[in-house]
């Protein structure tokens, strides 16, 4: 298994907590998105981005500030998994939409970790859904006490790709 680079963007700490929890399952380096560099991205062929959605469906600010860097990165040959955090109750019309801001820049990556849209979260709309599935692990830590079980199942499903 290769070393995994894990990047989180977090305002209130939920994305950081999720990133650190997931990182325990891999030989990994975890950094805050505000510290993301070209050197970090080029050092890893296996990456996990853990990003929360803020405001009205927007990517977390530290990640948003790094979109030009992400855009300039060649993701060919890289494996990438996405983790989105959002509020299904407070923001049912744009649940985890922030993840969609990555899509145009990471399309050359081998995107893994898609999950079923299930009944656990009630929401009206989400741009984090492609081809009938969430593009990665979706978490709402505010209403889901069993989020670690959800994360464990997801890690088990992607571990062979890392």
C-alpha cells in the first residue's frame, strides 16, 4: 500500500476530525488545505480530499483558495477519493455541494469511493451526486452519531485501491 496524502478543509473541526479518523487506516500524511502546496500534491499518487460545504453550497474557504493550485495539478495516474461534510437538515437544498467545485479539476484522476445515496440523510438536492451515487463518502456529523461506522465501511471499500 502506498502512502496516502490526506488534505482537509475545516472551519468548525468536523472535516479535520473525519480526516484524522480516516487517516488511522492508512500510512498517511494529513495536512490542512491552507498548507497545501504543489510539492505535497506531486509527492502522492494516492490522495483523499476531505472538504466541508459552507455558506450556500460552497467549498470550504481554505480549499477554495487552493483551487488554482488544484487546477494546475496533473491528476493523471493519481487515485483520488473525496469526502464531503455537510448539513442535511440545515442545508437540504445544497447538501455537500462544495465537493462539486473539485470536479472540473480532478477529472483525470482515478476517482474512487463512490457511495450509495441512502435513506440515512434526508435532503432535497446535492451536486455531490453523479450517475446516481455520491462521488465519495458523505457525512453529516451533526445528526449522525454513527458516522465512524459509515467511514469504516467506506475505508474498507477503497483500501484495496490504496
